C-alpha cells in the first residue's frame, strides 16, 4: 500500500485526493525541495520523505525557505535524533550564508531560528539552542508585520495573540504555512474551513500533492499523528461519514473510521503500536483512549 486511502462524504474532494494520489504514485523525482517532504511523509514508505530535502541542502539554495520548520514537522512523524544532529550544522550554514533581503525573508528567518532552537533542544544542544533563541528574539523585537507577512508572523509566533489573517489569496507552500498559522492562532476549525474553501477553488486544476494529500489528511479528514508523542488526534468540527485506511508512519499503521448507526456515531480505531488517541467532534464529548494492536470502537456521547 502506498498513499493511504480515505473515506470522505464529499465526492468532489475525494476525487481530488484520488487524483493527487495518482500523481504522487508516479512521482519519483528527487528535485531539491522543502515542500515535497510534507506530502511524501504520507507515501507509506514508498518515497523517502527526506530525499528532496537532502538534495535541497546540497543545491546551495539561494532563496529563503522555512527549512527548520520542515525538519521539525518531519521529526514528529519520524523522531530520529541522529538526523537532527546531522542537519543542524547544515541549517546553520544556510542561515549564515543567505541573509534576509526583505521583511518576508526576515519572517522566514524568524521561523527558522524558532524551530532550529526547538530542534537543538530535542538533542540537548544547549549552545546552539541559546544562539538560535538569541537570533530569534533579535528578529522578533525588530519585526514589522505587514498584511503580506501576517501568516508568516503568526507561524513565527511574532504576531500578537488573537491575530487573524486572510489566507484566501495565498497558494502553494505559502497557503500551507497559512493553514498552520491559523491552527496556532485561531484553532483547527478555522484552519479546516479555509483549507476546504481553497480545495473547492482548486478542483478544476491539476492537483497539488502538498494540498491534495498532506492538507487533505491533516486538515480535512482531520488526522494528525505524532510518532514522537505517540499521539493520534482526530479533529472533526463537522462529524460526517469519513476515515482513513492504512496510514503508515514509521513502524505504526493506523486506520480510523466514523459511521452513523441507529445508536449514534460509531468511531473505529486500529493502531499497530501503542498510541494515545483523542477525538474532538463538535457537539460531542472529547474522548481519549490508549489504543494498541487490536481494533477498538466506541460511540460518541453528546455534550
């Protein structure tokens, strides 16, 4: 099995996902990219998620990219401290050699230093953590937030608490960053609504795997899994018939399903390894369970 299958009540969005699946299955390109790893992580091991990123490091990149943020996201899917130790010097060299040219670049640099500090903390590299944190606060204290950089300022945790952003005009990687910024500041329901609006506008275009796979899994179906935390979070603002089958992250394979029965909504969970499963659905009580090895199902209780 490659890209996991999903069940979704909306046939148009499901068709878009299937088209993105098909494109991803035929993609073996190792072109340098900081974006491709975010959807290749869902290829169930068929495509190595870090290969485009490694090629990017080797390509002497000349544009500002949030590479430390990408490495942090990958770590939560495949928690390999050895990789962090290997890439921190590469990230550091990149940040030193390519300085920011405008306010957008400075916001991306703030994102990089924020998440590079978090990566250094994971491997207990206190010296680098201090240096990166110092650089982050230096940029933060001098930052000038504009409408065009608000989503980056939110992702960098520079924007004031309660800030909002219009991401409807963003596309590609910027839209992905905007969605994750909304998750930080406005919560998952708003991020999901913006993702779905963007997807509907893109239905007649060639599917973008970043949008059609990664954001479909994380922000439409609502499944967010962290191997580092051993957690499965399923956030469903609008409960419908939906689920995911055969999502493999590392050594774990996960399947989730929601079906309406005469008794109410039945949730099914299957995880090969011990995981801590939480479901949040609008109008229903938040439920959390440790799950492992065998299928597990339960009914949701209304608030």
